[in-house]
């Protein structure tokens, strides 16, 4: 199933690892409150993905602790060497991408990588196939 052929109401036999992609630093001018608000918007999609039987993932959940452990933050010059590569490495393990609205070069890059790898790209949680009834969320 790809983004051109997704069907609402479809099911899958195993849970998917879904990368939630959307704006994080874009349009914030480095304002920590604006970035926190963008992260909160990304995280709002986590419950619906989980409720559909899948495991949500957000690149910043991995990248931000990596940056902190290096003594840096999301506006540090090191951020570009961590944020984008973390998402790309995650996409080597993810089964799909949920692209949320909003301008974001990073999220657009995630979509491009996903498409190159043949992963489905969804634009609405309702497009993601639900885990089939009777499945317990294990692979």
C-alpha cells in the first residue's frame, strides 16, 4: 500500500513503526517555545497512531537526547548533523511515514527518503491501516 493507493478502513496483520514527520524548527526563528509547540503538535498524532495498533516514532524523540548528550540543543550548529541523520536512520527501521501539515524541509526530506525506500506515506491518521482484529500488537 502506498500513498497513492491507501484505503481508509484497511487493516494490517502486524503493527507498523510509523515516523511522524512535520515542522519542528521550521518557522520558529529558534524560539524554544515555538519549537516546543511544534513538538507538541507532532506528539498529538502519537495517540491516534498507537490507538490504530501501531508504534509512533518522532525523530526528535531520538535526536534531542543525542544533542543534549553532546552538550548541544536544536539551534546549535551540531543540530543539522543530528536531526536529519537521526530521522534518516530511523527510516531504515520504520514501516511508514505520517506527514503532518506545515512547511518543513526536514519532513519533506523524510518523505523523499521514505518514497525512495518504497515506504507508504500517509497524510492523515485515518489513512493508516488499523491492526487487524485479534492481533495483539506484536510482530
